[in-house]
C-alpha cells in the first residue's frame, strides 16, 4: 500500500501530467498523418527523454504510442489511408461505414473500444506482471538464453510472408549487434578499423534509421502534395457509440484479452493483434457475411486488441528485459540510459516506479476519450498539413535525435545508411521487425550463452539440466520446427490444400 501511495504521488505532479498531455497531443498528430507511425513518434521522442527523469520519460512514450495508434484510425476512416499499421485491418470497414453516413459512429467506436481495450491490458499487466516477476527471480543464464532465443524465433514466426526473408532480416540484425568489442573476451569484431565502432552501434540511430528515415525515403515520391481534406463528423454523428459498444461487449472483452496475450509475445505487437482479433471476430460472428461491408463488429474487436497489445508488450519488457515490440525496445533503451535495468529485480527494488508506470498507462488510456474525440473534430486540419513542410521538419528531428545519442556525427551517418538499407528491405518484402529485435536480443543471447558455457565448463547439456530451461528449450525447438515446416510448405510450386482442391476441380 505504501508503494502505491508513493506511486500516486510520483504520477500526480504537474510536470508528469504536463508531459502526458503534451506527448498525447504529439501522438495524435503523428498518428493522424498517413505514413507517420507510432514507432516513428516514439523514436522522435527519445532525444527529448534524455533530459527527463525515468517516470516522465516513460510516460511520454506510453502516452504518445497509445494516442498514435488511436489517431491512425482517423485517416483510415476518412481517406482509406491507415495512419498506422495497426489501423490497416479495419480501415476499409471504417471507411465504408463513413460512406454510409456513419463516420462519427466508426471513429467513436475506434476511440471508445481502444480505451476499453487499453484498460483491460493495463489490468492484466498490473495483476500478472508482478507474479511473473516473482517466478522469474528463479531464472539463471540458462533460462534467459532460451527465453531470448525463443523471443527471437517467435519474431520470425509472426513476421508474416516468407519465413526465409524473416530469417535473413534477423541475421542482419544479429550481425549489426556483433559489431564492436566482445563483452566477454574483449575481442574486436567487424569494426573495419573504425574507432567509432569499437563500442558497437548505438540503438537510437538504428531505430530512427530503420523506421523514421525509411518511411521518409519511401514517401518521397508523394512529398509536396498536400494531404486531401476531408469532412469531419458533425456533433450528432457520434450517436450510437455507447449502444453499439455495449451490443458487442463480448468482442471488446475478447479483443482486450487476446490483444494483451498477443502483445506479450516478443515480436508480435499491435499489428498482429489487430489482424488476429479481427479474423477471430469474423469467425465467431453470427453475421460473418457483413464483414467488409462497413460492419462495426470487427471494428470493435480489432480496436480493443490493438491498444491492449501495447500494455501486453510491457510484460516481457519489464519482467525479463526482452522487448515485446519495437516500442518496448525503445523503452528498454530509455530505462537503461537512466541506470535502470529491466528485469524481475525492478519489481522488488523499484516497486514504486513500476506501480507509477501502471498508473501512467491508466491515465493515458482514459485521456483517449476526450483527446480522441477532439482529434476527430479537428481531423481535417491535421490531414491538410503539406508533406513538403512536414517531412523536412521530421528529418531535422531525426538528425538531432541520432546525433544526441553520443554527440557524434558518425551516428547520423549510421542512421542515414540504415535508412537506405531499410528502404531496400521493405521494397523487397523483408520485415524489419526481426532485424530490430535481433539487434536488441543478440547481446542478451550471447552474454547468457557465454555465462552458461563458462559456469558449466563447456558442457552443453547444462543448458537443459533445469526444468524451466528444458521447457523453454522445447518451446524454442517447436517454434523452429514450425518455421521450417512453414518455409517448406510455402516453397515455389507447392500450393496450399485449397489451391490443390481448386486445381482438381478445374
């Protein structure tokens, strides 16, 4: 109880509240502009967090991310252009509702169900993360090795598309993570004789380069063309939001719980949670034929899932120090720069801070209602910002952010170089998720592997001589089997059972 009171006093200070409101408005702006993702908004905030205490820094990122995900629904409904990837699954549904004169209902459902899903995610996070942390205190380097390896493997499995391309993306991330001096032996690796690479490649230039710069470069062909103006909903257009949400309350609860569980899987995130929740909602619906025609049921489940996944992703991040998605990867980097190492010890040594983070989640989600409806009213102005003005400003922030990591121009060149690499990968359908997660998890895997090898005197069977380690090893092997089987099934010339049946019918 004393920790909860201390956490409350930490959160309800004017500096923290001001940061939450300012970051929320920033997230609304970034999410409402097509192409500017929640991850980009988070990456641009990182340089600002250098000048903050740990709690305001985390509050800024949590608030901006939640708002950006919700704001991404606005251009999807108005222009059929999802503002964030998490909004893509139901953009057509919301747009078609708008065409039928129910634009206010669609956007109102987005905001309301996102708030409810976020609250469900926070409740699960607050209830189960401390229990998992108590269990995780029993972990040794063996368990952490398998857990990190499992997270890396899951990133390939949920990346979608070609698993081989996901694996190649992962290997690129591992290669970048190995640059610099080996933390165990002190051996210099892959520096090409550069003094700037002795300490390795910093996380911030990698994040900004792969996400912000990549998106800017891919958007250059349309730069200079102002976004289309769209009519915003009238005041009376929000009628029916409460009744519709209540009608599909089961979908809200299912989407919130499902989103939290999927968000807790390393590499999954809000995008995957939205797609899976929408698909399950359609499967269980009594009116599946209405999906894709402007039906609110799928909108309810997917909106709840995408915000709940944001909370779920913090479970592995806070408990094990393993990012659940790219946003929590940034959070881990921010906490590390503040001298706080995420892991089970945080719950015992920094209990008040953890409870304060939970309260920040609650506040950020509750703010979705007033600020979300305000953003809907002002959507026309947000969407009319000329990209020819917006993109140079974003590039300036990117350069400042990369430079501020180590006060080095070398990091700026790394950022720009990785931006070009990101464009090449995206244009050739290589997912960026496995790359960035490999860059984060690579050092964790290597350091724990070396610790286990040293303490076992080179005996490999020591990696599975504890029950938890054996279970995690079995799960990792199962994931690898699924990846290989999926790759073999999707190889050229091998169709799916449906394709085969269709071929026989012809």
